[in-house]
C-alpha cells in the first residue's frame, strides 16, 4: 500500500502517514453516524483522531473531500451487490430465493452504510455531480443485472416482450433505495423488519417475473 497514497501537495505518504489518514477517515465516519453532516468540522475530526487540523489538511482539502473518499470506498463495496442478481435463477423456488437474498443484501448494505449514504443522497439531491455519480454507481450495480435478468426471461418467452427491462429494473431499484433509506420510518407505521423484507421480495419477484414466487 505504501506509495499509493499521496498528500494534498502530491507527496507520497509513508506507512505512518497512511495510518493517520485512515484514522481521520474512520473518525469522520463515526462522527457522521451521530452528527449532522453540516455540523462536522475539521477541528473536531482532528481532535477525535488525536491529531491537528494542519495534519487533516495534509491529506484532505476539507471535510467534503474526506467524505468523498469514504463514499468512493463504499461504492466499491456496493459494486458487489451485482452478485446478488448476476447469473441467478428466477425460476420456481430459486426465483423466490433470489428475490429474498437481493432484498436482504440491499437493505443490509444500506443499514451498514446509513450515515455516509445520507450524505451522498443529500449531495446528489443538491446537484453535486460527484455525489450523484457515486450514488448511481451503487444503484447501477443492481439495476444493470436486473435489466439483464428481464431480458433473459423475455428471450425465453417467460416475460412479456413489451416490457421495458431497464424501466422495470430501474423502478425496482429506486423502490429498494427509497425503502432502505426509510427503514426506521416503517416502525412508526407499525411495520416490523420481519414483515418489510418479504413484502419487498414479493414486489421484486412480481416485477421481474410477473408472477408470485413459488412457496
């Protein structure tokens, strides 16, 4: 890893510098979990990491720059979501399992990265293209795979050929993202996680196959 990380002015960071940089990112991530993004200041991140603002600025131009670093790493993890769909069967009980595992994996990913995803959504909603690209990178990992799944089912004559694969896949992923970011809100409606997940799996299965999943 040494030699791959550079400071803001272009110098190569040694092992100690890399460790300091990572600690700053870890502390920032923790702070985003408990504080509004706008309230997080460089001096607070540095203090929590046991270093100085000057050290923070050696590695990041500002808090937003550091947040983008965390978000990029999260997006790389999110790319693995495609494995929940790619090459999976939608026939019979296998289709039921595919839809359930997709929902579980998607919601779990969102819950693990809830704090940084809130910031990414905020930045994307405000028109920041950097955050928008990160958000789309995560969503595309599932959307593209679901689009391919619909096309394969159409080719086999199992799904109406008039259906637009990308439109269906995009609508389902947008639904999953909206629900995932609102998981706590469902509790105020008296909906438990144990009830939410099978409902989403049913909707995903219906959307992709046009049928209820096999029991």
